[in-house]
């Protein structure tokens, strides 16, 4: 298995531009998580999907952030318009099941820099 | 109020010694506990999971859980320079799907 695949690995953009991050979870995993990691705040859960349905989006910072999971093998996280404070590493993770006892497998991350 | 606490370090340990990493949590209802390792510039990867009180050993790694005292620890025996990384403690919440993450402890193994 190729693991969780994220793209792009690095994104540099200017303030106000739209950013789209993509994730392909491990085949068969039915839970998908989007996290953001910064030095100041550590790992923060942005949104959780189970069986392609958003279950908890309370971590999404504001309306500028949106996430979709149109099918079991693809998810996107969109930021529009982007701001410098959105600069962070965004991780996608997947797991089998819907319990906190399940192990998360992380993608390599997308490092976003907003100038 | 942080729900999972870790000493940020850095924790410096000589090569070959035992590294001891600690984590405390606030939710008494937590049932699943994880240690993830994160190398600089990389993503977190699972090292150990533990669900019951006591010790769980896997090679050079031992996880220890004490629910009464609400702490979980990770021991690394015969520490190697390749163990130098940030170690993240994660605890599940009563919602049963969300993990609460500690800020991580940076471990440095000195040759």
C-alpha cells in the first residue's frame, strides 16, 4: 500500500489566493482526518470524515476553510482567501473504523506558506 | 486548560541509556493512549499503543499506563541517535473518535 498520499508537498502563495490541498487515504480506511500543525499550537484537528460524511468540523478556523470528501478515495481542503496566519503544515490521516482506539496513518503533509 | 501535558524538552540522553518520556491527561474517561514519533520535517508515525493499565513492551520500547494517576510514559532502552525526534502523546476523548494531542517532547540522543 502506498500509504496516505497528499499533494502538493509544498505550496507558496500570496495572501488572498485560493489554496487547495488534496488527500488520498489508504484503501479501505473509512475515517479521514485533516490536521494542521504549527510550532505555536501543535497538532490541531480541523475536520473528521467517517464514510465520506463530515462528522466534526468544529476545528475549522473560519468560513475561509472548507473540506470535501466526494468519495472514499479522495478529499480536499480548501482555503479561500488565504492569509499569512494560515501558514502551517497540513496533514491528512486515515484509519479503519470510527473509534479513538484506531491507529492513524498520516500522509507526508503539505507545507503551506502564505506571503 | 490543556488536556494532555508533556514536557517540551529538549530531553538529552546519552547513547545507550534509557530515555523516559512522560505524559499526563485530564479526562478520566480516556481509554486509548498512543505514542507517535515525529522526525523533523516528517509526519507522525505510531510507536506504541496501550489500552490497559500496566506495561506493554515492543522491542526497545515500553509503554506504561497508570489510569489512577492519569499518566502514560514511554521508555526507550539502549537509546540510539536515530531515536532523536519529537515524541507525541495522544489520548482519545469521550467522543470516541477524536485524539487529543500533547505538544510533544523533543528527545536528543547524544553519541
